[in-house]
C-alpha cells in the first residue's frame, strides 16, 4: 500500500461520483453522486495524513470538515427537493431549470 | 494482511460506487452507496484513524437509512419494477469524467510526494480532540454555526405550515393547531 | 485494565449471546403465558412454557417458506441477516468480568455505530418483501430511530465523559469506587429507554407492532424470520448488557468473581426490562419523538454538563 494507490482509489471514487452528478436527472440521485465525491475527498485526506504528515492534526480536522459537509449537503438538498416538490411538483434538475423562464 | 484488506475494501468501494448508478431499484442504489461509503470508513480505519473511520460508519448508516426514505418519496419508480433511464448528457459526462480521472492520475503518479515527516501520535483521537478544542477552535465553531444554520434552513424550506397556520391569523390561539399531537401533553 | 482474550472467544461470544437471548425469551414466554392462562400449576408446566421460543424457532426452520410477489429477496435477506450480525459486532467490546473480545480504544463509538446498523437492517427487511404492512414497519423504525438516537448518544457520551475515555475497559475501571448510575441517574434511565427502543421491543414495539400484523418482519418466513426475530432479542440482550459496564460498575463487586457480577447485573437489567414491558403500554413513535427531543435531550445535556463540571474539578 502506498500513497499513490490510496489517492488513485480516491480519484476513482471522485470520478464515479462526478459522472453520477453530471448525468442523473433526479435531484436525489445527483446528491448521491456528490456524496461519493466527498467520500473520495475523505479518503484522500486520510491517506495524506497517514503518508505525509501524521504528526499534524490538520489532516484529521479536514476529514471532520468533509464529513460535516456531507451531512449539510444532504440535509439542505432534501429540504430544497421538498420545497420544490411542494410548490411545483418538480423532482428533476431539467424541470427545475425551466423555472427561470 | 493489511494489503489484502485494502484490496478487498478498495474493490468493494469502487464496485458499490458504480452500482449506485446502474441499479434500477432505488433501495438497492442507496444501499450500494452505503456499502461503498462503509468501505471508505474501513479504509480510514486501516490508515490508523480509528475514531474518524468509526464515526464515518455511524454517520453514513444513519444518513443512508434516511436517504432511502427520500429516494422512495421523490423517485417515480422507486422499486425499479419497470426499468427506465433517467439520465442526460451521458457521453459528455463520460468524457469529462475520463479527462478528470486521467488528469488526477497523472498528477498523483507524477507529483514528487514529500517523504513522511514525523510519527503518528499514540492516540490520534486525543490529538484530534485537543486540536479541535484548541488551535482549531474557530473551525469547530464555524462547523457548529453551519450545522445550526442548516437546521433552521431545512425546517424553513421543508415545512408547509407557518405560525399563522398553527396559532391562527391573529396569533392568539392558546394551543397550536397541529395535525399530529405531540407527546408532552399538548 | 481489560486483558487480551484468546481467539476462541470470537466463537464463544455468539453462542453466549444466543444462550442469553433464549433464556430471556423463555422468561418472557413464561410471564406471557402466566398472564394469559394463569399461574403454572407445576414446575413441569413452567418448563414447557419456557421452551416455547425454542419450539417456535424449530417450527420456523422446518416450515415451508412463503414468498411475496415481486419481492426484493436479496435485500430482505441482507436486512434480516444484518440484525443479528450488528448485535454480535456491537457485543465485541462488551466485557465479561474484565475481559472483552476486543477492547477497542473507541469502544463506545464502535458500539453506537454497530447498533445504528439496525436502522438499515430493519428498513431493508421491511422494504424487501414488497408488502405494505412490512414497509410501514420499516418506516416506523426510522421514525423511532430519529427519536431515540439523540438522547441515547448523549447518555453514552456522559458515561465516557465520566471516565475520560472512550475505551470500555477504562469506563469500567473508573467505577471501581462509585458506580456511574449513582451520579448519572438521568443518563442511565435514558439509556434503558433507548435500549428498548433500539431493539424495538416492549413499549417501543410499534415497528413490529400487532396493529400492522408484525410490521417489519410480517412477511419474513423460515430462516429469515428466525434471524430477524432472533436478532431483535440479541439486540435487546446486548443493549441491556452494555448498560452494565457503562453505568453499573461492570465486573466490580464484593466476594464473587468479575464475570459472575457481570452476568448477575445483566440478568437483573434484563429481568427489569422484561417486567417493564408488561407494566407500560405501547408508546407511539411520534409521541416519543417529541418527548425525546423536548424533554429527554435537554435533560441529557444538563446531566452531561453536571458530569463535565465534576470531572473538571476532580
């Protein structure tokens, strides 16, 4: 196991998540892509902590921030979907884009 | 041993991630995302961050269980009994993702990574706590404020009923008119 | 300090838990039969009533399994199987006397993470069979989880705070003199409530309630049903047993060896919980949610604050 291996794995997770976030029409599925991307970020931060600077605690703090970001993203995401659905019966990104017209 | 665990978790994590977007059933997609993120938690434990790894497992389990509810609620075809695709711009996205991955991989393989400096503390959990409650206090407080703001924002966004619905037009009603009565004597 | 344990403990642990669960279920069955058909006339009749859960297990195992249409069998299987697995994994940090299978440095967080797997397990078991009643059961458990988890986490954090460690062994060591239950009574009561809610049992049995024909487990049959309902008992036993190292001094006690005290205290807690089930009516989860968030959570925070002040001034 090396730093490169972990980072490649993190990059793979990030790119799968990015693909999902770009292609999915449903807002809820899009958020799953975002979660995967953040999962990749967490893994990369942990690997950097372990292989580069284990004595510094900033790597761990970064993971805490990423985990919190995941929770916030999901909570706000669901609240927005609920609000959109309440007002317009919309649950897809393409339909939400038409709102501005 | 560690190497074997790494490869098993790594393969499961990527396979779970890919299956999220291939399953028709929303329940399966959600729980394959959970499997993938649990593997990430396991890998974090493998890297020596036991506490953070276990917290990721705890948080993701609860988060995905809640997510499943919303998935079923907001998808037209949650059980995947009639397969259908709900994606757009597949080719463009594939190209973008391929490029991003190539770029990241090139960076990862070509960058001159610095050698390991220092030794891991005997108790990383203690180190994290001391850091969050000491030099990183500002980060911690920002996170706390962000979480609090999220609670307020989600309730405001998601609720349909305001105080006029609950206490009447002149806000004079003694007890709130709630559809579900609570457990503390209201 | 908790000593290291040999490898065979890994195999003994599930056997011990299953034994404890069978005894508890038998005790409960005797009480239930006593309430329904009057006091048992003889010792033999009591024994017959006590082995009723064991007979049920055998009946389910030999019975022809039932399938529902368009069910998601793999997910239902994963859900039913995950429940006992989560209970056994949570029990890994449980000390018998002063020995546990593995005394992880973050044992308390580990326990919390493993019992949270029950959220996923019950929902999956409810979703899988493609049946309305079982899906209602699964949703009910998520609602109940949201209610109990918040005060529950604060309660177990309070115990960790009192010992200034997340390691279960050190929590036990910190109670060599005074048990935590004496100066953290609120946290202890909250823990017992959430132990029942976690195993969706007793007053919190709505996720598997009779009004929805057995709820999350309604459509499970055969080995799946045994795993699911057995996993529920295992979860109850593990949750009750974990209150012993957290609040009741673990293996500390006069005269008897450590393991005997652990077994005695666990049995006492389980007997209390089984008794409580017959005394308290079912609480609906939306009512418990308000109670948990409006009353129990602030109480748990005050309790944690008191403990923190005591610890700082020690």
